[in-house]
């Protein structure tokens, strides 16, 4: 058995339903008033009295309210619902409305047996207010179809009358009816008021079915359902909220413990307990204590949770050892309009002889549990669903896809009637599914040797009827096309390797194959000129003949300049060691389609000497003194010059063509500059460094200029005195020389 326990007051989720809440005005029947107030245990109300008997449920539900007891005087009256000829409530006094005002219980059900004597109360009065349609007031009725009845229950506490107006509406096209309640709380009330509807249920589809049930509280997107489901025949009965009306404040399904809570006026909480032969189904509204009128509504629904499993091959044909999906569908909608959950279901289906689930197959399972391949007694293979399986409330269906295969051709069928099809807590759906296993098409052969510019004639004359070919990866060699029958045609236009994948398909499956190869191309060689050769300079050149396979090269006349070599792949490398003219012939060859072809090319030219440059200097360099220095690098053709590192001293410039450095230095100091000489053959560099000096004459001029500056300020008298002293000394020396 499965147990689902919902939390206290869970968050609301609502589910869209196609149910219709009937109002009395929609019944299309005159509403007839019934006799005035009657004593508790008064007249029975029957709706659709001639229904509820058909084994297929086609005559709907028979609803009996205030039904007289069968013999136990303790229960004054009770309710019963008949569906498919079977009563759905357990026994006399099992189900009914309960109103608890303070510590007083008003009811006519077994809940009274759990209350203290002072708390156990009978309704002060029960009055049938109106009936319409198939509803009648009496113990028996054969009227059929839709109907409605309104019953007033009165409970008096401390001189105050509490009214419950209950309208039961039934549309005979449905498998549910609606209870609409109007509660009147009188002025002066200060007590807590709770209302409970329900009791002990035994949902079943036939009188002989076991009555052990699953207890379910199903949370939908729109309303909550409280359900008792027969674990054997999947018959169920449940209470459901009505969208737009107040939600249940408590709900209990399973076991019998709710009667104690009802008798004491306690909150039920939200409880779904393990199934028992007699399972309580009870809901609660905690009504306001404030005087006023309050409306509530709920639906009582019945039906069968008929969850059906079927199997079907996903396609009508497949090939040998080509897997085809066997699709199992578990449908929860058949006779189960409320989409209640399904628990602990499983199935086993034996596969046709020779079929198996391939190792590593990808099984898709939306239905829970474990899907596996088993070996049943008697041989063969079966697909089994086992383990913990639950199809949740509101889920219409789920699917399992199992790849199966066989090596044998033939036609194979699976059907509902197969002895190897076994189910638990599921119903076998009606199905017969067939798959034809045929030979997978053979692949075309690889194409013969392909050669650029040679028209290709395919030895493959086309596929058998019903087989088509297509390229699925890669590309055909340029110039070729593929017909749908697998024939290749065309003239290759490019040499080189190719790779493509073909798929051959027929009604039974497909086969694929990768084709690789080389389109050959005869050797060809456009005119080629070798790069310049310079003595003592490292040299590398590659010959450029074309062809597939790649051409091989050899000297057939003359010789390479000394110091150079040619390898078979066409690389000329080395360092020329002497200057002079050269002439030699090279042959390029390859083998295509078994025949060797070649081309010859003659190369002429000269090995030239590299640029030479004797060491030079730019010194001396003097500030203010113009200079001309001609650089003397030698080469053929004549080199050009450029500063490649550092800078020339300020005031100097370099002529790139003549190599002259000219100008007048404008400032002294150290310098370093690198100049490079270049022609088409070689390059050489020199670094020049030194100091630009300042001349003595320049320094004297600067000193004289400084001495001629005027003397001013407080030092003027000292300067004058010094000048006078020098004149005196100078005069004495002149006189002395004259005297001598």
C-alpha cells in the first residue's frame, strides 16, 4: 500500500476541470416546495432513484440522503451513493454532515459514538425545502436523470439557532454531484464553529471486490481532491474543492481516526494514511464565529482509475539487426476523468522469437521504475517494467521507448492476447502491432581510380529497386555527381585526397560506408625562375611542378652551382661557393594510372658575389666644421644605404643612393649609428661611433664674449681698483724694460 501525507495547509495549486457546477435554475424543472420542518430522521431524499444500477455505469449515480437505517437504532439516518449497482459508503451512519458548535456535535453518523454524552446532539430539525428534476422526497423512487434538492438542518445551542442549508445538485451526464452549503451564524454567537462532511467509504466496482484502498490527497493547479481508491479494481470516491469557492481547511483520507477529531471539533490537518478495508474520507471548513451567512461548495465524484498500457512498434518495417523502438504507452485517462495517481504498477511483455534489446541501447522511460530485459522461463527475451512506479495526479499518460532488434527476416506481431503479456495495477489495452524485418540494402563498391581530366565511367550500374543512395558526410571529388541509384559520373577537375560517406536506404533500413581515396593528376610544370644566388649566402628554393602523386625531381643535364644540392622532393638548398654563370635541366615525374610521365625545365643564371665594404670612419667631426664622407660598399648592382640603428650626429644627413654623408655638426658629444648597404643579392652593415668635438677657437670666442659683459652693482668699485692696480704694475714693468 502507498501512503501520501500532505503538509498542514499546503500552498494552493489549481487544476482546470471540465466539471460544471449546477445551479437549481439550470435544471429545467419546476422546483416544488416540500412539507414544513420535520423531526430529525425525517424524509429521505433520492436523486436519480432509477439509476446507479448498471454494471457499465451508464445510468449514473443514485444519491440517497437521510436514508433510514437498516436496523441499528443508534443511527437515525445516513447517506448512500450507488454506482454500478454497488454502495460506496460502508454502513448505516457511515457518512453525513457534521456541525460542531463549541463543544456540541450535531450529526447522525458514527462520529457521535466518539463524543461525550453531553456533547452528542441530534439536529433540532431537518427540513426538505425543495426538490426538482429526478429528486424526490421519499424512501423509494424510480425517477431518472438530473435533479436537485435543498435540505435545511437546524442546530440550537444556548437558545441560538444555527442553520445549514444544503443543496445537492446532480447532472446525470456526469459522475459527480455538487454540495452547496449556506451557513447562518446567529447574532450573539461567541463559539467556534466547524463543519465536516464525510465518513467511512468502501469504493469498489463490484460487490465482491476487496475494499482495501489507497488514500490520496491530490494537489492540482486549481483545486485539491481527497480520494479513496480501491487497490484491486481501481474504483474510487473523492471530495473535490470547487474553483472560486473556499478551499478545504482540513482533509483526511484513509484509516478511521478522523471521527475522534470531528467529535471534539479539532482541525483535521491534511492526512492520507495507509489503506484499510474501511477508509475514512472527511473534509473540514473552519467557519467564522462572527454572525452572518457563509457559503461553501464541494463536489463528490466517483469513477474508475483505469490506467491502460499498450505496446506498438514505432515503424512498420526495419532491417536485420537495425533496432526499432517498441513504444509502451501508459494512459491514465480511460474512465479516469479526474486523473488520479496510479501506484505500484508494472508489466512484462515477451518479445517475438529472435528479438532482443541491443547491448547499450538507449531506453527512454517517462513512467518511473526500472525498465530491463529479462529471460523468462521457456527462453526468449522479455521487456519488464518494475520497481517503484507512480503516475502522479493530473498526469494523463507516459511513454517508454525500448529499442529491439533481430537478425532474422520475417513479419512479427505483438498483441494484447499474448500469453507473455502480464500486468499489475494496470489494465491491458487492446493492441496488435506488426513489424516486417527485411534485408538491409547492400552498399555499392568503391569507385575505380580517378584521374584529373579523364572522364569517369562507373562500373556500378545502379541499385536494385527501392534502394536509394545519398551522401551524408564529406564531399564527392570535384567534377563528379551521384545519382539516387548510386551511380557516379563526371570528370574530376582537382587532384588530391577525398573522403565521403554514402547511405544506402530501403524500406527496411539503411547502411552507411565511408569512401576514401586519391584523385590522381599527371605532372605539369609552369615556367619557373629561381631566386638570385649569392656566393657564401645561405640558399633555399622549391621547384613547383604539380601532380598527384607529388612529382619527383632529378638533374638530367648540367649541374647545380657548387655548394648546392637538389632532393627528390624538389628542394634546392645549400651555400654557393663560387661566382659565375650556371645552366642545368631538371626532370619532374610521377606515375598516374600505372603510367609514368615527366616534364623537363631548364634553369640558367649566375651566382654573384656579395656586397663588400671595407671599414670606414666618420671622424673627425667638429662642431661648426662642415664635412663630406662617401661610403664605399661595393656590389652588383650598386647597393643603397640606410640608417638601421641609432642616429647620425645633429646636422648630418645620408644620401641613400650615393652613400654620401654631408653636413655641419651642430653639437658635441658621443654618437653611435649603424648603416646598412643592400642590393637584391645581399646585405652588409657597419657601425660608426665616436665623439663630435668642440674647437679651441670656439671656446675662446665664448670666453671673450663672457669677459666683455658689463660689471654692475656693488662690485663695480672693486673691479675699478683691480684695474688701477694692473695699470700701475704694467707701467712699472715697461719702465724697467726701458731702463735695462
